[in-house]
C-alpha cells in the first residue's frame, strides 16, 4: 500500500476509534463519515454506521455485508491467505473480523434456517482465520451446532478447546452428551457443570427468567455468567425438549 493511502487509512481508523468513544450517535456518525471520506475502505466506519443508523434487522444485515466486503477488499486476498491462522495479532485485521462478527450476530438474530447456516459459516471462518478466538465466537458456534443437531461438529469444537472451563462449554457438553451419547455420561457432566456454575439450570428450565437485555459483562461462577450461558445456549436447549425435561427432573432430585 502506498504511503499516502496508509496514512489516510491510519487517520480514518483513528477517527473511528473516537467515534466508538463518542457520547452521542450524532457525533459518532459524523466522525465515521469523515473517516470514509478519507479512506472509503474503512470497514469499522461502515460497521459503526450500521449500528447507529439501521433501524431494521434486514437493513443492518445488508449494511454489515458491505462492511465485510469492504474489510476483505482492504486486506486483499493474498494477505488473507498468507495471514490465515494468525489474524487478530495484526491490528489491521481487526476491522474485518469485527465486521464478520457483526454480520454473523445479525444473521443469528434474524433466526431463519438459511440465516443460521450462513452465520455458522462465518463463525467457522473466524475460527479458521484466528484459532486463538480472541473474539470468543466458539461459544456461539457450539450453540449453533447443537441447535442444528450437528453433534459431530459440536464435539469436534469442544474437543479443540477442551481446556475451556467456563459455563458455556460445560453446559454445552451436558446437552451434547444427553443428545448424542448417554444419560449416564450427561449425568456425570452435569455434576461438573453445576460445580463450575450452579446457577445456570434454573434459567435453562425456565424456573427463573433471564433479563431482556444482554449483560455488558459477567463474572465466572456467579449469576451473571449463568445468564450469559443461558442466553447463549437457549436456542440449543429449546430444540431439545427431552433434554430440558430431563434437566428439570435432575433439578427436582437435588
């Protein structure tokens, strides 16, 4: 990239970072538009504008598609191929990765089978580009696998990150075992999941309601993580009513 373009890109990205910290949408929008005038291939600017200006999900998906295309064009196919497996370590890759996440999340929210399939493909691409998964998409991906009964894929992903000890993988393993292995294995994994976070099951069985809005943060082992876990795995457990009934019985038994 020529130096003048590199400089424009750097200044534009700085404006977007200011937009992310802006206290109001009007200021953020103006900063993003200034960034795009300087450097039209600023994917973060397009992503931020989509979040600010798109009132309907269909429009947000379309806008995020443009952001993804822009981010990919900005990096170039040769660079993407060369850096595959090492994304996120280079900050220049992050706008594209954030755009991918934004598109996949919107498709997942849309919820139709074809959109869910597309979201899965995007999350898989993100894992391929960045196996360290700094964005934490593996939790969402395993939930999508379980929701669509792709048990082999779920097992492979959980095995790939078998050192994960947080609530989502623990409770995902319980559902996978009950659905694809045996009740005895699920019971054993349930004991481990309860030890990691005992607050999850009351949300999964509907004994306690989850907040309508997503939490901004959570702490391992407490109720905030339980809410995050239940939010993430809700669609998967809902698709397995027999597993929910079994979990209710386990809850009564204790």
